C-alpha cells in the first residue's frame, strides 16, 4: 500500500522529510480493523503504540481488544503485537496511556462494555451494565501489564450514560502547586430535562490522580456539546482542553483551567482549527527556554470530512497557529502526537487511500519540516 510519499515537495531530502511506517494494518494479525491510536514514550525512551483491535468489523461495538506494539529505536521498527486486554466478545478499548515521569510507571486507562451494546443504548443512564472504566499499569517499560481493575465508582457520576477515556494520551503536570498530577481527558453523556423535553447531551471532563496513579477522581466538567478531548499544560501552569465539538460550526472547542483541571473557563471555538467532528491531539513539544521557543502541536483531519491529516505549530500557547503541514491528503481520522527520543515529532494516525481505517501509521516528522518557510497557513 502506498502512503503519503507523493505529497512531499520534491525539494525535500530524505533527511528533512517525514518518514512513514504502518504500525497496524487492517486484516493482519487476526483483526478486521485497527482503530483509536495512542502513543507515549517511556522514561527509558521506549515508544509504546496502543490501539483497539476490532475482530469482525470497523464498528465501535462488538468484539474489541486492547493491543500494543513497542519500539526501542524511536519508532523505526516494532515488536510483535501484544494483547493487553480481551474479554470474550465484549468491548475493551479507548486506551489512554500516561507516563508518570517520577516513578516511570505507565498507567493505561480503559473502557469496557458488552459487545452487543451500542452507544445509543449505553448513553441511557438506566441501562444495565453500561460503560465501565478500568485501569492497568506497567513497571517494566510496557513488557508486562497488570490485570485491569475497575475504577468506575471513582470517576463516573450517577446519571452519566456513555463514557470514554481519551482517546489520546494523558499528561503529567510539571509546574505550579499541582506538579506531579496525572490528568486524563475523558467524556460522557448525561440527560438534560427542560420542561417536558428530555435530551441526551455530551460533555468533556477530566479525571486525575495526585498519588501517582493509586487513586483517581473526577475533575472539572465542560460545557455541553463537547466530547472526545485532549489536554496540554501551558507555560503558566494552566491546562488547556481541546475538544471535539457538536456546536455545528466544524471548529474545535477550547477551554482552560487554572486549578489543575478542577474547573474550566467557558468554552470557545478556535476558528483556525477546522474539524469534521472528529478526534484530535494537542501536545506540548517544548517549553519557553527550551529549544528557544514554546511549542504546542496539534493534529487532526483539517477538513469538513475525515481527510487531510494536518499537524500545526503554535508559539503562543495555542492562541494562534503559526505553521501547518499536511501529512496525508487522503482519508484520515484519529491521531496522537508525541516527541520521539531523537526529538522528531511522532504522529500516530489512522489513514488510507479508500477509507481512513486501512492502517494506523506512524509519521516521524523533523521539526524543521514543520517550520519550513512557506508552510504558514
């Protein structure tokens, strides 16, 4: 399968152009489709690529397992596929990893539901055995994992129906009074009653741990019409949450928190960040004083359809986006960003030629390429 090469300007050399490799390919390894990519780099420099393995089809329900591949050379080559969690024909997914930089432990938040249940059914707060939340961890660089343990009662309120962690990586705060806090983006549905009308609304929220993953708590809840989200710490110690939006304008929703994610500012729409109502990834690449600039990165399908996977760079904490680069002009969907051990940008994303779910591909992107003259939006 040919991916992406035809999109690169001829003037770019092999040293300055992104490198692409398929990490998971539909139809291989015993799964019909691979979806929901997430990527982190451990304290030892091992790259971990997570996803859902969907046994019998592309859909969000059914027999779905949580999978992992590891790379010890910065994402150039990968281990065999590793099964982290399977439960008969049920759904075990939404892998959302976070690395505790103090202890080296990799925590992995996950969601479970009956394989026969669909999201519309699960969104009802009265449904029996709805969406449940689990956690496992690894202390040996992702080689082995603990058995997932349920934490639903700690992170899901009564009356919430649908629930999803991520889907993307979590973060650990490094500044201010909440330094060391682990923060996981999440979303849920709840019932809103107005007179005789009952509606199901979607909201983003976060969950957090202040004791290195031993206990987890519900953080602040966002305005309605928000959904799957991604978080990054800003230079002043505040947290930005960037969200899939149902506001009807095909733009990403954004809010900030000054108390480590316990409460949020009103949501506003970033008019630059066009989206087809899809997932995206916000990532802190560098801090002010490091590499001369503060850099936030953002990736998503920058279109009103699931296509045109694009990575952007901001030097002003996400207020504006100075540069943007098209990675894949064809069908594309979910993505997750990281900083690889050699300081290239890693973007793990869903893409294909006929549909967005043919591969989960890693792009190894030189920072220079993202910031080439003429790449401004």
